[in-house]
């Protein structure tokens, strides 16, 4: 077992785990998230190369769309 920190919480994994496999376990589409591993933002094209190891710190941020454009002029 290894321990990693994901979004501020300690998570136990069976062993070193590929990032894409971990995202799949979470039910998260790699296309819908940004991932930071040990303070470095991982390019989506490099997700397949990234592996979670003992002590890693991971931030996973889901992309959120939406919002409205105001028709009011700025004050």
C-alpha cells in the first residue's frame, strides 16, 4: 500500500498507480479535468506517462462551464 494526498485528503492505493487508471477508478473523464502532480500541472497529452507514487500530492480540478454575460455596462 502507498499513501498519496488527493485534493487535500490522504488516499491509500494498492501500489504505484497510473494516473489514467486512478481517474478511471474515480469515474472521471481525463478530458474533463486538469491535474497537478507535486506542484506541476500535467499536460493532458502526458497523463498516460504519469504515475502516482508514495507521498505524491495530487490536485484534480474538474472543468466547469457556464456563466452568463452581463448586458449591463461596467460601472
